[in-house]
C-alpha cells in the first residue's frame, strides 16, 4: 500500500483507497485516506514551521532541483503510473512528466533570483534621502487542491512555487488519481526540507471542507470545477483564494491563414488529446467562410485518423474518460446538441469516440459549457469581428487561439478577446509552464506559472531607509 505524507513523514490508515484504471478497470494500486489526527498534525506543523521561509534561497532551490532531477531519472515509471491511474495515453503522460521536470527546475531558478527591488523615493522633494527595499513575504501555509486530469504537473504547479516562495503547503490530490502525487511526495521526502514544509493527504472531496475554512491555512489554491471553485471563494472571503476553473476554449481561423492542413492537425490533436479532459482543449472553432469548408473537411479527416484504445500503447492518441459517468454525460450532451455529427458520436464504456459537430446552437451545452470530453464544434463566421463576439459570448475566458499572419489582427485579438491568454498562430491549448496562466469570468482568478504563482502566494513588504545618500 502506498503511504501518504504527513509533514514529510509516511503514514497510512485503516481506510483503504483502491485506484483502478479508467480504461479496463484493472487495479492500479492502493493507498488510504488520511485520518483526522494526521490531517490535524499536517496543519499544525505547516502553521508552526518557520524554517522553510527562513531557509536560504540556495537550500530551497537545491530541494527543487533534486525533485526535478529525480523526476527526469524516473520519467518512464512516472509516466506509466499517470497512464495507469488516469487513463491518459502514455505519449501524453510522458509529455506531462517532461513539463513537471521543467516546472520544478524553473521554481529552483526563481527561488534563487527572488530578490525584490530597490525604489528610490527622492522623486518627491519630501522623500529626499530615502530609499525603499520592496520584497515579497509568504502569506502563510497553502492548501492546494488538484484535479485528476494532470495528476503530476498540476500538483507540481502547487508545490514548486510554494516551496520556492517559502510557503508550507498541504496538497489534497484528486480521489481518482492520488498515486502520482504520493510518488512526488516520495521524491520530496528525499530532500532536507524541514518537517511541516509539505504534506500530501488523500481524502474524499467532502472531507476537505474543514481544511478550506481552517484559519491556519490562509491561502487556498484550487484547480477544478467551476461550481466547487466559486463555492470555496464564497465560503472564505477573507482568505487569499486562487482559482483555475477551465473553460470552453475557442480557435479562430482567419481568411489570411493559408496552411489549413497545419491548422486542422493542431485543432484535431488538441481537441481530442487526453480525451478532451484539459481545460484548454479546443472545444469551439470559428472559421471564416472563405476557408470553412476546406478546414472542416481537413479537421474531420485528421480526427478520423486519431487512434483510440489502450492508453498504455504508445500508438494510442485518445484514451478513456476518467469514469463511465463522465463518458455517459458527454454522450448525452452530444445527442442533445441538435447538431450534425461529422464524425464520432458513439461511446464504448469509458471511451467516447472523437466527435466533430457542425451547426450546434450557441446555447447548446457542447458550446456554452465545458464538455471536458473529445468533442469539437465547428461554425462559419462572416468576419473576424463576428468570431471575436462569439468567443466573448461565453461565460468562460481562459485562452483563445487565433490563426492569422496579420499583425494588426493579432493585436486586435489581444485587445478584444476577454480571455486570460491569446495564442496567435496556434490552438488555445498551448501553455508554457513558466508563463502566467489563468482566466477571467467563470474561468477563475489568480495566475499559475511559477513566478506568477509565487506572486499570488506572497504579499508585498516594504522597508524604507532614511538618511541615504543616492
């Protein structure tokens, strides 16, 4: 049985948790839910530990470098575990491990360069002879709640910035995929981070309520569903809460984009990868009428070429959804859309066929909500302004992709689209883990990306020196 981690030490309980493959329901492994006593110990230790923020930058960076290096050394093993417990095709699981290796490395670099800045104050006559040192200090212990779809890298995006910034962190992994987070705990335990710096505690979703409201955890960093995220923020309005809640990402294909083969391949791949279970998978495409027909034909051909099946097979492109209930829901949304099915639409257990729809009403769930499945809708538009308006009509605003070679159009997209990020020349699914990442509207608040997350986990502290000759 895989232990969980309480203030850096392994533990277990009589409350077993069996993890099974979403693909064929075979056993993947066992762990156990944390006891109330262990949860209390983890919170108390995180609250009182002072050694982490006081630890020299080189020591925190060394711990992060160690985790990065060990993930790289065990990459194949970690990727296989991600695939086994989440059903993610192993080719995408391997890419996730590579991203987590970089995330910890960047966090180590940020820990070393996190120096604050000097600000001269003699720009005002009354402040002649004064100089300010502006630095950032940890807000305090963090509760990090992570989802199933990236069981390693989204945990890394909670843990790595917290350690870099000197914030103790308690991670509550998704109940469906705790094993990868616990393996990460094994690597953290190899470092000399002080006790209380980190804990990884599996527990049912219902059990996390007391942790959310615990005043000893002043920061909550949540990645997951929209209703849960906003309910957390509503319950603890005095805490610092960051939310990454997903969306229904759109790609716009402008009339000047000539390489429709490339656009179709990128759209098909990143609409369906991981079974569409990514918050920035391509869900909607708005293409100018001049290119729509050819683009639609190419997208359908690319989607049909994608291979579904055993996620452990390196040739598999699209794996299962996390459970059969999710697959049934996605299938019901497809059937209720009232759209033309260009390809796909069927279901076999937890696997939904990669599906492309045309003519789906804007208010249908496959357009208006987050499908979180391998479903793509296509629609023609008369001009770019119409495309911008239809993207913005969504209650979400995470990222959008704009296929254009025209620089003014690119800048107009950045100004007009109400999203956290605009990707020009590619799909909205592009993410660089060192880049600020997050959304607006129902897609959340705050930003991930190592440096941006460190800013969210810290607050400005100012030291003013008087009588300084500049």
